[in-house]
C-alpha cells in the first residue's frame, strides 16, 4: 500500500543513486524509526556527493525529512565524513532548525559508505547476515537519492545524474549529465581523453565496472567515470579471466587468512571467512557446505583483492563465480544469523581511504575535482530500460513520437519491482529497442 510521498517518488522514477538502484518508493512504504542519509562517499576518486551536498544542502535535508515522514521515522541522521569540512558546516547551520535530524561525522575509512557498516557506525545496530537495514528498523538513502526525493515532491522526475569524471581527461570535474548521455559524449564534453586507448571505470575503483573504449551510457546509478589507460596494471588485474583466477587460486592461496581479518562483514560479526571459501574452492569440497555458501554474504567491496591478499588473488571474483554456480543449482543463501556484537578487532581494521587508493595504483588521478554544473548540448540519449533492481520498465512511447524532457517514456510493469524512466532531453524517439529507448534532440 503506497502513500502520497511514495506515490510521488514512484511517479518520478527515483532509485538508489549510491548503489544498485533499488526503487526508492518501496523504502518509502516501509515502517522504520530511523532514516540515514548516506553522504560518506567512501570510494576513492569520487566527489559527486560532496559537490551535491555543497550545492543543495537544503534540498537534501528536505528529502530526508520527507522520507522520515513517509516511513514514520522519528529520527534522521546525516552521515558524512568529518573531513568534509565545508559540507559539515553547511549542514550544521541548517540542522539548528531541524531538531529531529542529527549529524554523524565519520572517519575517513573504506567502506564507510557500505550501508551495513554505516548502520552500525550511526546507530550501533548490526544488520543480520544477508539482510538489509530494514531488518533493524533503518532506511539508508544516498544524498543524491534524497535530493531526487525532494524534487519528486515538486513533480520533477529523475532526468539528471551527478558524475565525477577523472583520470585521462582534459577537464576533470563533477558534472550534471542527462541520464542516458553516452560515455563517449560525456568524455568529449570534458575535452576528450589524453591517451589513445582507454578503459573506463563506471563508478569507483573499488567496486566499479570496467569497460574498454568509450562504450556505455550514464545511468541513474552512475556516480563516476574514471578514465585510465587500457593497459594499466589495475585494469589488467581486475579483468583477469575467471579460469585464470581459479588457476591462480588453486596454485597460490596459502590460507594466511588476511582476507578474513580485513573483511568488513567478518568484522561486523558475520560468519563470513573468505579464506575458508577459498579453501573449499581449492579442495573442490562442499563439506561442510556452509564454507561454500558463505559466498552469498560477501558485499564485493574488493578489500580482499586490492589490499588484503599478499599474493594478489581475488576472493571477490572467486566468490562471484561461486554465487553464480550456487544460483544455477538453486542453492539460496542459508546465512541469516544476527550477530550480538562486532568482533574485537572491528575498530582496528578500518582501512584508510588513501591506503585503498594507493593500492589501486590510481593515486595520480587524485586531486581537486571542481563542480562544473549541468552540461548543455547533449543531442542524443540512450535510456536503458533496466537501470535499477527489478524488472525492466515497459516502453509507453513509439518510435517517431516527439517527447518533452521529463515526460515518462517507460513505466514500471504492474505487480513487480521496477522504476519509471523519463525523457532526459526533448526530442524525437528514434528507436524503441528491447533494452533501451533512444531520443535525439
């Protein structure tokens, strides 16, 4: 059953901007006591949320209070890093007139933006294994999501995305692009690349997706475009074929358990011990079975791969393969225990963000990323029908139709989890394909 706020959010196509794109109207229909605004932006090299918090602090606080109203929450928490001095000060001045909202200043560690880590840091509650913050009475929303919630309450749908563009580009910075802008056009508007052959990381270096060349489009969940040489060691390591990953695991893993000791989920008290999952893969054994199914509760943060393993192995990639195999066998996650407390070493295993960046080998791209605002001149967009968790949106326009910016072009199917898609520029619909709608201005 929806409410006025959730209905407006659904109509506007708001999804989680800081993760996989969970439709926000579903969160707005839940009942919790706390809503946390996630402004920690823990991925190295990204500055999108920091720029947005400086530009639109009032709107973000308003969106937070609207989510509190929708969910019945009595408490709101704005969580961001203490080192974001300007943003902290902007919010502190605002919150003097918002007694139900408090400020939580976090340390500069990775992955502080992981919602399970964030819930513990801000409320002291531990989310169960394989669970979500709702299980402990909390909703977590990224600050851009909350900005979009506020816009939705004014009848303005999601048509833009704040994106950090850094690396081998001539004018790095934080831009506001129409959703569906091609990566090639986005990079061209930054002055183009400075090297001929590039790979582009969609998101942050720790958890982002890597593609070669300038293929792809900006989605509602695209927080960054990091342009690096295609032959960069980081790219080669992250794109190693799965069969090579398995061969390296079988021949090299020494069971040192560094991956376990630095695992954020393990330190939260979850029964996830990556070295034991690796052992099960090496021995081809499913006994005891819980050593294999632990892969279900890996958050794919990449600490094991980038920082922990002294041999350069990737438990993350191995776990992703194991999860696919378990899914093919119909084996669902059996891990749902709720820890009573975090492990003793929790406070001593928070990894400095700079350390994470250094281990990626991308420190040379770390620097000032000025906010450059909305771009102009985008004449063609490709709106993916599936840029959120759930079923693809269903086109409601035909090829040849003229649409205005903000007009709904794909609606969520009835009875399933999905999100609406809106035209991000005005123009003519030149293609309605199985996976996207193309609009040319």
